[in-house]
C-alpha cells in the first residue's frame, strides 16, 4: 500500500549550471500530473510526464524543474582591430595638428568608438540538459515513492487494526442476534399477560407473534454479506498497487449493511454495536482518501 502524499528531489550542478528537480504529491481522485518547467524547456513535458505516469497511478503530482546559476549563454569580448586602428590614427593626427601634449588614453578612445563589444554566445541546445533532467527526475521519483511507501505502511497498519475491530463487532452482532429470539418471546409473553391480565397465554399464538417479529428483525443475510465484505477488505489491505478506489467502494457497501442492520433492530446492544462499527468505517474512509 502506498500513500498519495510524498516528496522527492534531486540536485545536480553541471558546467556552472545548477539543475534541481522536485516532486510533490497529494491525494486526488484521479491521476493529475502538473509540470513547472523553465520557459525554454517546455518541449520536455511529454517525456517527463511519461516518467511520472510510469510510477504513479493516482494522486495530484507537481513536478518542478529549475535551472539556475550561470546564464544560458556565454559572454565573449570581441575587438574590432581595424576600427580601433583607424580611431587611434585619427586622434594622433588631431593631436599632432593641434599640438596637444600627453598620451592618448585607451579608455578615452573606447568612449569615442565602439570597437570593443560584449557578444552573447549561446551556451548550447537546451535539449542537452534533457537526459540529465530525466535521470534526476527518476531519482526524485524514487525518493517520492519511498516517502509514499513509508506513509502507506502506517496507513496499512491503522486500517488493518480497524478492520479487525469490525470483525469483532460482526461476531458480537451474530451472538446478540442469536440471543434476541428467546428474549423477544419472553418480552412478548410479559406484554400479553399485562394486556390480558391473565396468568396463562396461548403458546401457539405467542409463537406465531414471536416468529413474525423475529422475521422482521432478522439480519442474517446482512451479517453474511458483512462478513464477506470484511474478508474482501482484508485481501485488499494486503494487495499491492492501486487499491484506494476498490477499498472506498467496499467501505460504502459495509456502511450500507450496517445501516440496514440498525434499522431492522430495536435492540439497544445492536444499536450500540452498529454505531461503533459505523464510526470505524468512517475513520477507514478518511484514511482511504490518501491511499493510492
């Protein structure tokens, strides 16, 4: 069993560029993968989405890829020798013509001519980073899966304990229902005596009335289905893969059987047991919301 909640990350620095991949997951009814990529890396989405889908069957998964550090281009200084020479010759001629003393400063020349420029050269195709990012995403997904497995194990232990308690309640309901028939007959006998104000009661009539009331409150079929559902639940709690949806559906069926049992019986103990059982089912359903 795996939870839908988890976190994984991978960080790597290549040629002065820091690449980081983060994976976060929360519960969701279906599989919802969302990727946040650098603007110039949107073409990676299909391949990265496939890696996530191979590991996750259900849940909302956010994948963030960042690339920081050095810019995506390299700055190169370009010097125009011919232009610099012409500028220098021009100033020397002007200095000689006007009789100006001193040396010509290079900074002064640069301010008068654009012969030294910074050129942005592309660092390379952005797809060069895709193989690295795919490896990093796979690593982050392994950490993400480990986190989901840890939480899934905790959910599994809790859910197994609650399922075991439901089995105990189901057995207690069976015992109580077996005890109810003779008690029902005795209550009916006492009531008839009070109504008729007689010491003797027609036993055949009493048996008929008891049988009618017992049939109305019979929950044997519901208990059989309840027992079957609880066995199926035990199987699902041991099963690998995505089990959240089938468990959720099964818990709805268990809740329905418990409601029927409660509505058929007016016995205080049966009511108490079904209330406790429905509380356990609600807790199980809450846990199931985070099971993949």
